[in-house]
C-alpha cells in the first residue's frame, strides 16, 4: 500500500504496513524511513548560515518551497533540522534524490 502523502513529502515513497494485534485489530503504520547518503545528491549550491537565518526561509529561497526543508536536512545528514542552524555552517543545497546533476554546469 502506498503512503497517503503528497509527492513532495519526505514520506511519499514510504510503504504503509499493517500491524495486527492478538485480537485481530489492524493498525496501519509507516515503515521506517532511512536518511539517504548525502553523497548521492547532486549539489546545486551551498548556503552559509548567518545570524537570524531560518531554515524555512533558506529553503524557500533556494528550493522555492519552505516545506521542503527536509531535503536540506537530508542533504546535510541531519536528523533534526534545528541542528543545521549553527552560524557559519555551510549547508549543501541539492537536487532531489535520484535526480542527477549536470557535470561542469
């Protein structure tokens, strides 16, 4: 069963499984999502975090959609997006997983 999430969601490709308890009650749940290896993403640019930056604003500027913050988290191997907002940190802004970049672009 496909996950009931929009295609832009980090959970869109995650399978919905079914748990059945000892009394026969069934409960749907999402299978575990693993963070992809950042090296597998094609780099678009980098962004250096400055005082007052917010991840949703960075995402809106570079990816056009503030709700895609999870793509920046994945590209920078972050489980918690707030961990990315250290002043001076260089964030990798990448293409989505599975989309190859253009060499020497």
